[in-house]
C-alpha cells in the first residue's frame, strides 16, 4: 500500500517524550496531561514483513480474489483466504458446530443500513429471502441492521443481488472498513434528530469502499437497478466531492481505486455512531468515532462534539487487549466535519497496529498516544484546530419501546425483540406479525441498537389495529415485558459462531428469569439492572458497558463484569472468572445483599458496583451467609 506521506514521515507533536510505534501497546492506565512544550518526533515503526492478512488484502485485487473463483467451485464452502475477503461483501462462512460429521457450510449475510432504516419493500424482500434461501428467521444486530443465517453458497448471488437491486447493500457490513453507521433510533421530527439521521447516512456514504468488485461479482458488472436509498437522501451534500477532496496533508493517498482506504484498507474494523445531546440509546462511547449533533437555540446546526477511541473487543488472559470507552476530542464546526472525519480515519489507517491484529483497533492508538497527542495527529492531517468540547445535556438511556408521539401528529411504536431474533415459534409468531404490519400499513421501520424494531410514521387511527395484530400473533404488550429483558442483549454465539466458547442468545432468557426470581426473593422486585451476555470476549453485545455482564470463558462458564454505567458512559471491570452456569444465584446473591445494605439513595446497581470496587465486593461476598439478607 502506498501510505500517505503524513503516515510515513516524521510528525512533530507537542508534549511527547518518546517515539511512538504502532505496536507499542500497554495495559489501561490513568491518562496524565503534560505541560511540556518540547517538540519531538513521532516515527513509524521499522519496516517489518507484512502479516498474512495484510498480504491477502493486497493480493485480493481490491476484494476480488480468491473469492471470485471460489464462488464458482462445486464445493459447499470457500477457502480460508476467500472467506477473509468475503467479509467485505457482508458475509461470514459458518457451520453448525452441534452437528456431527462433515461440516455443513452455510453463510450469514449482514446488511448495511445507515441509521438503521428499513423501508417496507426491503423488509418484505428480507422476509421472503429468509424463507426461501435462509433458515427462516431474521436477526436484528446490535448495530441496527438485519442479518440472515443459513444461506447456501449457491444462493448467495441471488440473495445479495436482490438486496442490491432494491436499493440496499451488504457492502462494508463486515471487514476492515467503516461498518454500519449507527444513530439514535428515535424518529422524532425535530431538527437535532433529523441532523443525526442525515449525517449517519452521510458518513456511511463518505466511507464506503469504492471497488467495483461488488458489482462485478454479484451483479455481473452491471449497475444495481436502484441506487442505495440513503445515498439518494444525502446526494445534495455532494459526498463524492467531499470524499475525494485532497487537502495535500496525506488524507488522500495515490490510489485510483480506493483513495481513502488504499489496497490494504484499514488495520481493523471501524465503527461510527451519531446522536443528539442527552440520548445515549446507541452506546455512543463504544465507537471508534462518536459524533454528537450540536444546534443553536433556533435548531440550526452549528457543528458536532466528537469523541474517539471506543471499542469492546478483547482476549481472555491477554492484558494488552481491553475494552475502552471513547475520549472526548472536542467540537468541530459543521463545515469542517468532513475533513476531520477523514483525518481521524486516515490517522488510524496510517498509524494503527497492522503487526498485531489483536491490537489493531483505533482505541489502542488513542490509548497509547493519549487524547491530546492523538488530537494533534488528527489536526496534522486535516489542518483544522479542534475546538474545546461543548457543554451539553447529561446522558440518559432509553430503548424507545412502546408508543411515542413523533412530533408531527404521527406516532412511532417500539417492539421489543428478545436478543434480536425475529422468528415464529409455537404461539409466538413475531415474524408473521411484522410481515402483516408491513403489508397492511406499509410501515417504515428502524432497527434499534438494542436489537429491537421501531415502526414510524404511524397514523394514530391505526394504533388499535396494530395492537390487535400483535395480540393475535401472541406478542405481549411492552407493559408485560420484564424491564430487565428490555435492557438485556446477547450475541448469537452457539451453534453457528466459530468464536463462541459457550452459550449466549439461547440461554440469556433463562438468566433473566433466574435473576428476576432472585431479585423477587430479596425484595428487589422494582430493581432494573442492565445485563448483557456474550459467548466469547469479543464483545459483540457490548457487555463491557453493562452494569452486569456475563462473558463466556469456557463451556458453561462465564466471567462476571460489574460496574458499567446505567447510562452507558464507562466500562465495567472484571469481578470473577469461571462462574459455573449453575451457580448464578449463589454468585449474585451476596453482591445484591451488599447492594441492599450499602447503596446510597436512588443509586443504580452499576453505579454502586463502580463506587465500591471489586476488592470491597469480593471481601463482603466471602463472609456472606446465603439467605441472610433481604431488602
């Protein structure tokens, strides 16, 4: 890859005392500011042999090879190298790990849906495709898009081309590029929320891969019948012009195909979220870039507060990997946001750790440099001085479920979905219900960051009919859903995820029920605890932000994490390893007993655990007698 001159040249940064190399990653520590005005040089690491994955990206001819040939073979699966390239096309190769015998390769396909928006025609298509070419269900992800499981290799072209031709895409849903751009799912008709939705689509378009490999492989080189819906909605911004604008500072690299990414693309995946002040329904601090819309008193856009360096993934027993909440970088005026966003991505492209993939996310670059030096690095690319962070409303969390007034005389309705699985099972026929609602009322929908769905632009006269459809299909009203179930999330894990060490989605409902029974037993029935579960440490369900998290670390075994914020602004800490799945109650009862005895007035469970810390809680639990404390 021809990296920018800014990426390879010596950079002058203020306040640094040591040269930085992309592989110099240390465990989390408290950041410290320095008043030093010494000018020193920041150097790129000495040249090393490229890791295999980086060589593969270069050899892929901009995401074509060896995938293109592998799709033509009679084999039911594709090679490991082709699988790595397939991710950029939005798909993972999987097999059912619970089936004995030869591997039954199938594919999971994930959509790109900036701002989570889902037009009715697209939902109908996905519903049909899941029945005809998938395993019959759909799954709402934690990044506001649908994914479909069980697609056979021979059906991939039919499925992907159908999605592209209706005005959607799977491009960039996976791989080392900017992933699906999230936003608050609340479809309020107000200028700040409208700006959040608009700029989510803008950033999705700004950082899309430009390779023609996608149309060549899935559309035989033809253009899609319909342009992506979000691209049409933001075309007045002239996104391509802003993307390709070269300020001469190294953002744009000499690559005719991918002037932003180059032929190596990014070191790892890259995540962006956009919201409004006070609304943290999307876990804004878990993103590589978090963007907050700032308007004036008249509702006019002034610019954006920008945070950087969030990310969830880590590895067990490897302290150089860790979850991290983003740092506040500062305020950026609206006219400068394009170059600043490009500069942040370019800084990660050129200085992110390509040698050690476990340390390749931008959070490690921000952590190692510190926010002040990272900001200086970004400024060196964009030529814009980042202004101080603007004061704004305190964060709150809301899942936006149930009925809400939209602000224009219409309503929106949030339908909770347990762990995102849209299915029909016995008398519970959620998938059929959603199809009836879309067909009968032609409803537009938005997928939420908590794996649920919101229907918007509802005529108030249709409210009763919508509720009747849900009742007829066995869907409980939101008032009957356990608040802890509404707060909870779990990743798919077994049987299809190749990384899963234990269960998550399939067992999480029973954990919620067991926790509810324990809370009731201890007279804590009114307590709401934000719980999350993953089958491995990768963090797909963002467990490290939860008040209470279960992270799989072996067969029927979980790490316990405590102390995340109920408004999702800080990471939790590891409390114990290897909790036997059968010992949930005896593990959690002492912690809840301490909570009963030592909590402050109105203190949330996560805030309590954060205040007390792991050592104090551990000491209490060791001397606790089961059954001895109730509220």
